[in-house]
């Protein structure tokens, strides 16, 4: 289990509850994380709750449950280094039929967004965030046992100490409750590659 006393807010929300086994966040309207790409705006006001580590090999697991109901409502796992460098994964509500399961990697002030459509009836998801030095893997699971890869990426400014944890936000005029449980840190579950050998540098 995570020692919740080590968690620190970046932009504390108005309403939340933290206990040893559960964290609840009620999102504030018009909160988001995005930098430049395509939309040409910069949003950097979502609350994130994180802990710091110098450990280069580990995995962080969390279960999310959410009562999202408005376009772009979202909650999930995050590594927020600063306004120009961060990584997140979440489910973003779209409408009564579908929502976006996806991830965003932001390096040096530019975001991307990789998604797949899932049914709007899904209201819970597990995430596993893994670090191997300055490379990262995010996986998701509906049951906490069988994980599917969402993204592998390099983060240019994640060379030493990082901050990682959870976030929730509502980019439009909305608010909902996000619940986080089953948080844990383990040995790195993202195993070393067993295929082609690395190039010599």
C-alpha cells in the first residue's frame, strides 16, 4: 500500500478526501492538462496528487472509479514533472455511447493524445505505470489482473527524481467524483526487452 502521508498536491482541489485505503476527488469545472498541439491552447490547472522517487525501476498500480457524465471528464494516473513535461492516462467521457481510453505524453511543451473508443457504461479502470530509467510504460486493466499495453514512451526530462500519482479534472463546465483505491508500488512489472539487442553507442 502507498503511504498517503508522502503524497503532495500540485493545485489542491476544493473538495477531496484522503484515507489510507481510498482517495476521493471532486473535480472543479474548467480544469485540464494540455499543451499547444492541434488546439493551440495551454491548460495547466488540473489538480495532481503525487509522491517523489529516485527509484529507476518500479511499477505503480491504482484502481479508478468515476461518475463522469460530461464531455472530457477524466481521471487516472499521472507523472507530472512541470507544466511542459508530463505523462497521463485516463478515460475521457465523450457521450452516452462511448468514451476515450487514452494517454497523453507531453515533452518540452507539446502534447500528443493516443486513444481508443470504449463503451460509455465502463465506470472503472485499473492502471499500471512502470518506469525503466527514463522510459515508461502505461497499461490498463478492467479486473486488476490482466493488463494491456497502452503506451511506451521516452520522457526527456525524467532522468532522475520524478513525481507520480493520480489526477482528476473536468475541462468544461462540469464536476464529478473520482475514487482511487488499491494503490501500490511493486518491483517493475515491465520486463526488460528479450528481442533485438540494443545498438552500441
